[in-house]
């Protein structure tokens, strides 16, 4: 690994830790995820270059994150949520129908093919939508950009909406 990559890796780590500490200090939601994401994105925009993060570190972090989320799912959780299962399935179908309808309407307003628009707007995993869209010959660049925008908006706005007093 070159000296510049190590320097970029250390800068990314320091920036991410600073963002996490700042979000935690300010009692903002998801400080361990939104703090580093915000700090790294901000620094990259300010310096005009992409910071380096080794894929092994990213994958290790995703494994830890997956395990952390998985620890909350117990038999009690399943039993407690079971009565809500039918309504959540119905709401999922409604959400998909609305997403497909809006994305198809969007194809009438801007020059984009329906497959790219639909796969770009359906709520789901970015990776899964990009891979699936390939089978339908959609423009993967559009799907990636639309899904990334959707993902970032959800990550940044939903946690804050949850903490708004009703």
C-alpha cells in the first residue's frame, strides 16, 4: 500500500471518528453511522477528492453492523410483531405500487426509459436493484444514481423525523 493511500486511509478514519463524536456530542440520531458519513462526504466536497477506505475494512464494518442489527431480532420480537405482519405486507405492496406509478409518470416528464426509472425508484437495496435492473436492460448508471439519492435521503431524514415531537 502506497504512502498516499495510507495517508488517505488515516484521514478517512480521523474524519469518520470526528463525525461520529460530533454527532454523539450533539445527541443526533445514529451518530455512529450518520456522523462519519456526513463528515467524510463534507470533507470530500471541500477538498475535491475521494478519500480512500479499504474494502476489507468496509466489509468488516458491514458484518459488525449486520450482527448488531440481528441481535435485536429475537423470538419475542417476532411474536410481538406478528399481528402487524399483514398490514406491513399490504403497505409494502402499496408503497411499491406508488413507486412504480410515480416513476412511470416521471418517464413522461424526462427522457428516461421506464425500466431505469422504475428500478431507480423502487425501495430496496441499492445493490439488488442495480443487479436486477441489468436483467431488464435498464441503464445501470441511472438506477445507481437514483437509488443512491433515495438511500441518502432516507438515511438522513427518517432518523430526524422519528425524533420530532408529535
